[in-house]
C-alpha cells in the first residue's frame, strides 16, 4: 500500500478523541463514537477495513472505511 491517501477536506468538520485501551491479551484497541456507528449503520461484529497511511506532514494516520467494504485496489492513492 502506498504511504499517502486522499482525504476530503470536509472530514475536519467532525472529530472526536478515542482512548487507546489494552486488554488482558495485550491487544490494543480504539473505540468508535456511538454517533458515528449509528449514523453509518454499523452493527456489533461488523468488519471494518482499516489502512495505515501518512498525511502530508508525514504524520501516521488510520483510514477506516465505515461502509464495511475494502478499499478499491484500482484506486490510486495520492499525496494530500
């Protein structure tokens, strides 16, 4: 996967803070805001596809497709 992805500037209009949690097995996880889950129709147990990337300032980000479908392998990922 390339290091950069396209992000629509509108994503900045909604944001939240998630705490990193660790379970007994040593796995780290993030929680998803319930309003995001309700608004996107996400249900318990549904699989979401997540990708690691870098933004234009070389900061690490996670891109999560909330519709439950993987990234289109033919879509070109570009610098922000």
